[in-house]
């Protein structure tokens, strides 16, 4: 994994910690305190400590500690442990950074203001952690603001409350530790030592494990800084989210549609020949203006796709209070971008439809994988909104559902990546979760005119039901119907569709009759005698004006002769350009 080449024999394990928390909970102060405490504790013994320095720009800082006992031995002999802190500033970019870096965050550090406790954004951070990360440590910050005589009891009370909040999450019983990262607040002079930070470093060391890293597959690297070095070229620093890279590899900067050859690679400020998933690296390329790419992604040429629309699997996030309505717009975070998209929800046809069941099992590695794989060969049922578990009193499991996302501008992302839908325009101070749904990207549409070229393949249908009445019998095989269509309806569209009479007879619409929207029905089997008798007794009573089908003449039939109704059931595919009606 993270390995230095050449004459330096040290091997460093890189472990990525996402630092999340409500705005003003003290995340950056904590990252700074950790890095500087660690540098005095760990770097002073180390001859290169002065050269290394601490990188604190753009939310990435790293510090090196002695390798904890439980990571010694094993096949991969590491000499020390580097923690890379991914400090996620600001909220919209928090979601962006965490989802983008989800594949490489090994542990989440949730920073909570000990005075304010869990706030709305804290809960949102927790949700993102649940979707992206296996382990968590909660840091109660700002304990210096508590009066000394009540400090211990306040910390214990808040710890209890947090454990209660975490009970129903994957992080139940996770460690909670109290610190004061910057006593006196951000403006105070740096004279006071941070409290509890050495203990926090020991706790983080205990929580480390050997992360699963995969050098295979396409390269995807999140670049967070770009600068030029005279006589060398342009250096892009960032974290490898998937795959690996090596000197002389060609990489693509998809946002700019350019490819570049890697001239040199550095890790921990030392030249290396290559790096893989989870590593933080600096990659040098030539003839590239750093101003063009401050942040973004670099990948194997051709591996990322630019999508105008996509189909995703979808699950509502339980804490979201609003409804998820079709045609509504949401902020969609996918890959390294957040973009508005219009959403259309759809599901499997209702029970009793002619669709065959699927026996494909979900892939365990995807948090929102469905048992039924998405395919264009299947029919799907259009939903006005996301369907939650059946019934208010006894909610069942939520049925499998998908969504079509139509992006307001194209997005560049890898396939099968995590997708989160939010309402980021909700008031930040309103006590409401803004994360609405999560899913996986299953199918992307790269054609700008996807609505004409690709969507007609997507067989999402609505069911329609129309009801009319039999006006009269024409002969044993023909009846005239009314009130099923408006006068201006193009009846040609309905010719050949099956209808059922309330008497049980079935027939086919043969065409229009006259100018008022009436129509002929052909009964292939012939009308059964009871129907003929019923219809003749009804039409005889109608009087002279009955032929027009006006409702004024309908009081005539006997009390026991109900008018015979005509039922027309059909479905229509939402994206069919011809708006054809279909019957199974």
C-alpha cells in the first residue's frame, strides 16, 4: 500500500479520518490541535520531522505516530502510521466531500459542541457516516466552556444522551471522548494548551485497523490542490479513491477533456514509483496550467462518464419529513458534484400483473442494492411519489423502488457510485433533516437528447380506466356505446382495444358512430340472451329521444334494469413518444 521506494526503507500505513460536525463545533481547531500535538510527540524523534511539516490547507492535514501494537506483524510490515484528517468545511461541501471520499474514509470523527449537543447538522453528519463509513469516534469539544465544578457531570450527561441517540445506528457503543481543542475559542491566543488531545490520539490509535484497499480497476483520484513548481511542472495533490497510478501512466482530467502523462509521484514528500487506493499523493504533470483545476477528479482515460440523466436505486432516509414527489427537484450529490435534478419515481408492477418475479439476490457490498436488478426488458409502474411501507398502523418493509434523475447540467461520475438526494435549500436553522434519499447509480444516459433516444426504452407505465354506457343494441354482434370519449377525442387511437360490459360480455372497439363521441363495439362471440333482453328492455323505455344518448331521457328504465356499463382498461408508457395505449 502506502510504501516509500528507494533507499528509505520505512513503510507508512495511511489511515483516513473524516472530521464531521455541525458548523462551529470546532472541527478545524481540532484538526490543528491533533496535527501539532502529534508533530511534537511523534516528529521530534524523527530526523525528517522538520522537512515534513504539516499540511493544513484545503481541509487535509496529516500527522504520523508510532505504529500501534495491534498492527505490528502480519504480512505487510509497516513502520509507522499516518493519520490523514479530511476536515469537511461548510455544509453543502461537507456532503460533497464525504460522498466523494466515501470509498476511502476509514473512520469518522464526529465533533459535537458539548454545550449545544446534537444539532440538525450533527444528525445529518451521522447519516452520511452510516452510509459511508464502518467506524466512528465522538469528540465532545469545548469542555473549557463548562464551569469547572459542573464539568464532569455535564460531560457524563451528554455522553449518556449521545449513546441513546446512537443506539439505533451502526455506531452504537462507539467511544466518546471529551476535549478542548482551542481553549478560549478561535480568537484566543495560543498560550493555553489543548486539553484531552494526547488521550484522543491514543484512542484513535486503538481504533485503527488495516483497511481493505484495492489497487485494481480504473483510477479515480480526488484532487484538492493544484500548483506549479518552476522547472518541474504542475503538481496535483489529492487522495486516490480507487485503483492505482504509476510514473508514465496517462491520466485524464475529464472536466477539461485533456490527458496528461505522470512525470513523477510523491508520497509523504518522498518520491515513489506508484500509489494505490487510500493513499495521499502529489502527482506531477507537465504543460498544464494549475489555475484550470483547483479541485476535481483525475481518472483512467475514458473511465468516467458525463451523464445528462440516470436511473438509480432509491431508499428514503427515515429522518426526512417531507414527501418525495415525482416531478419535484432535489439537490443530487453524485461523484464530486452536487447538481439539481428532476426526479421520477417508479417501482415493480402491482401484484397480479403479468411480470415474472426475479430471483436475483442483492450484492452485499452496495448499501442500497435491490433484489431485482434494473433492466430495460422489464416493465415498471409509475409512482406519483415514493412509496413508504404499507399502512400507517403496521408499516411493512418499503417496496423496491427506482428513480429517474434528469440533471439540470451534465455530471461526471463513476458507475455504481453512491447518490444522495437532499433539499439543501431548506432553512439551515429549521430543525429538519435535509437529506431525503440515497441510492446507487445503475444506468447513465450520456446522450444530450436522451429524452428522444433513450427514455422510450424505459417502460414505465400508468394504468388508465374509462367507463361509459351501452346506448343500444345494433344487432347480435354490435352495440353502440356512449360517454366513454369526449366529442373531440381521436377515436382512431382506441380502435382495436378490448372492452368489457358489466354483463360479462367482452368486445372490441370498432370505430366511431356519428359525430358526438359515440362508438361501435364488436362482440365477437355474440351477445348472450340475458344481455340482449336487458338491453332491449332498457332501450324500449327510452322514448323517442333516446337515440341521442342525452342523459335527460334516462329516468325511463324499470327500477330493476340497470344501464349496462362499458369498462375500458389500458396502460400507457410515460416515455412513449406516440402515446400508444397498450392492453396486456
